[in-house]
C-alpha cells in the first residue's frame, strides 16, 4: 500500500519519486489490496478510464503494460513531447496543449502507475527501464525528433532520454527538475498540511483535504489551482494501491549515475523555474546548470510560481515554450 509519513522526507519521496540506487527499474514493493477490501473509496484503473477517458485518449502496449497517451495538433508540425512529474498525470498539460496545438504536434502520456496508464507488473519491472516508454511511443507514432518538455521528475526522464537517445531529442525544456538527491531539511509546512499527512499515515488513504493542502503548499499562489484540478488529483490518487508504484519513474537516486547521464547532454536546454518552489528553490537552477555542463543553457525564473509551473501558470508557460522553440534556441554547429 502507498504509505505516507508526516515528514518532509515523505513528501519529497512522493513528489519527485526519489529512491536510492541508480537502477531505475527498482520497485517500491508493497502488497496491493483489492479495492473491495478497503474502507476507503478506491478506484480501479478501469473505473478511472470510464471517468476520464475522452475522444483524444489513445492506448499503447509497452511490454505487458497499457499506456495512455494523447497526440494532438498538425502531423507535419514540430513535435513537443510533454512528460508530467510524479504525483501528476498528462492532464498537467491540458491548457498548454490547448494553447499550442494549432502550431505544434503535442504528444503526452501518463507515466506507468499514474493517470490512466497501468502500473508496472513484476515482469515489466524486470524487462523495462523508464525511458523505454517514451521511446516505444515515439517509434509507434513514427516521430524521429522532439522538443522534450518535462516538469519535476518528468524532466529527469527527459535528461535520461536525451543521454540515451540524443538523436531523438532536439532540445530540452525542464521545469523544477531535481539534479541532486533532494534536501528536505528546509521545508516548513503549515499545521493543516502536517495534520493531513498524519491522517494519511494513520488511514493509508489521502483524502480530498490532503490534496488541497498538497497543491496549495507547492504552489506560489494557491488560488491558481482550480477546484477541478484539485478534484482530479484526489480521483487519480485514490486508485487501488499498486505493488510497483514508482518502478518506472525516472529518479535521481543517489545522484552518482544521474550526474554521469547529465554530463552527456550537449543539446540546447531551457530551464523554466518556479522560484517560489519550497522543495527546489532558485538555488536548484544553479545546481542543474552545473550538471548540464555541455548543454547550451537558457533560463527564466518566475519568482511568484511554485513547483508545478505548467499547472499553475499554463498560459505563461506556453508562451515561454513557443518563444524558446521559435526564437530562443541557440544555433548548433552544422
């Protein structure tokens, strides 16, 4: 079962999916009880698909997993591959897709265990690594090159993908992405959030108030997070607990292998940062810039925005993405 400790460390683990070890396929194994055995209103993946699948929803099989994705915009337009972070879903990009899909082909997917995608089976944990999922998706769609856009651990996925398949990634756009094992000693949380975490630890269930507190705490301005987004977070993260929850999430781990992978990247990289992020503040921009030592770095820090800029200020984020892709990318040698 997913368990939650009322500590800053527990929040960092759930938020950025940071686990020890460079072996990305390692599972966070716990027994997954059936929905009927729980006193709380769990939802199965099938039930979530009935609630949230729409006309743009498509499904891909990777190994033995069914992955939910969307592919919108002109087929001959430049491609943006957008990847959400842990504790999120492809709905992170809903408004941004709406703004940009008239001039870009926008592809996004739910990471395994999140949104409407299957959670990793034991077989998948052994057979797959996190970057296998976007590679399989792009291969299926016949897409050869993308601008990768990722937030939080979704950005970690982008860095690993670029290091592994530099032919696939033309440029990176990273938002509030960890580059070191996250230090949580500086986090100061309000009592209401600590109470919600304690309640979740006691009951094994994150209720609507937990998600209200979570989203408000990690936002620069809590009023920007809509009631609909808050409801979606509650719904998606009351899905039946799964054994290998974060096994196919890209993780920094102890940072040793991650630093090697980041040093391989020689692409243009744009850092769009929420400077009011309590977990990864502006100092984290300096750290990730240091690790991306061979990339051509551009950066914008928004001092009024928290950990999830695409969710909190999607129109502003979309404008920055378009400006960078169309006018701000450094010219690479031929």
